[in-house]
C-alpha cells in the first residue's frame, strides 16, 4: 500500500498569493499532477492540515477544485489555519468527517494499514492540543483495533523539533498522548505537518515525523531564539511541492520524499513509464 502525504497546502482564494508572494494554489496543482502521474499510484492521500491559508469559504472552494483531479481518495484533517465548519461544509461527500460540529477525528478502515486521523486544533490559536476528550477518543479507537498495524496522522507534531518559534506553537498534552502511544506498538508511524519541513524522530516506541509544505518551507534554524522565517527551497519554487510517500507492506513501512520534478525523463525512463502504464502484455497461447 502506498500512502501519499500532502501537508500545509495553505490554499488561498483564486488569484490570491499567500503572504502576497507564494503561489500556493499553483504549487498544490503541481503536486496533484505529480501524484496522478506516479507509477504505481498511491492508493490514498492524507492531507495533514493547514489546508487553507485563513479558513475562508472561498479558499475551501479553491481547495475543492484543486483536489478534484486527484485520482485517489484524499482524507482531510484541519490545522491551525483551518476552520472546521468551513472545511466540513465544502466537502459534504467526505462522510468520514464528523458532522456534529466537534473534533474532526476519525478512523479509516478497509486498507492494509488502519488510519487514525486526529484533530489537534484550538480555534483561534496557532498551537495545538490533545485534550482529555481527544485522548479518550484515541484510546478507545486504538483499543478497538485489535493490534492491527496503524498509522496516526495529525497536524501538530507531538515532539519538539528544536526550531524555537515552531516549538512555541507545538502540541499541548503531548506527554499524555505519548503514554497512550507507548501502550500501542501497532502504531507504525505518527505523521504530522505544521513544521513545513521534513523532520523525523524516534518517539514513544514509534517513528514520528513532520512533512514539508507543498509551498513555502520553514527555515531550519535550531537556535533557541529562532524567529519565524519562510523560504522557497530549493529554487525554482515549483520543485518544493513535495509529497511524502509512505509505503506499507505486511512486514515493513518506509517513507520517501517525492518532490515535484522540474527535470525531464531520459528516453529509457519515458519508455519504461509508458510500458508500465499500458500494464502487463496480454498472454496468448
Ligand atoms: Fe502551515
Ligand atoms: Fe500549522
């Protein structure tokens, strides 16, 4: 099973750029094209929050249009830039999203890897939280899983990264969350966003990671006084539209970054790709 992660897409209203300079919508469009062209294709996409830049209705309309060409299902969770109500109302056919106005957490069954989506949002705040109610919900869902291999995804990472200004808007309740995770070795990975940068850490018996944004990245500044600073790396900006691919087989899970390429295939690569797209040759007697 291949799972693609898209994070921190920060979609804006049509024709608007984030911070008046980042064409986040164009970058997400490139990432979607890239996922559709992969051979083999991922079975699902998880979009780990900060889907839209300010949580406005017109931004979710743009997000809906940008996700429409995706050839595989996408599962959404909110980040601190999102608005739960606008998100739910923009995607009425995404019936895995709870409709009760509460937390947008859910379980996806039916794949070799069980997916548990968490909602870490505190409305109006940049940091996140796993409160008592959310922790209880998670513990109950894990108990129901019977030890099946599980991937947990959430916007705010549960670990400190060393990037000062991001750690200040990290996750409250991480210690309590970690105690639950420790009891469940079936958790193969905890994947999150928020950091706009790929970082991995062994954490509470599993591997926890953050993902790059499909758009702007947070500068890697590990000083205690690190201040907020974004960049577009590496140039040209389109190549920063990264996806992370999680490959799961019965015995192993691997992760790989898959940047949207700006290069070109060799003749042999193009031929191989078109051969794989045609599928195996039909057998004749
Ligand atoms: Fe973000
Ligand atoms: Fe965030």
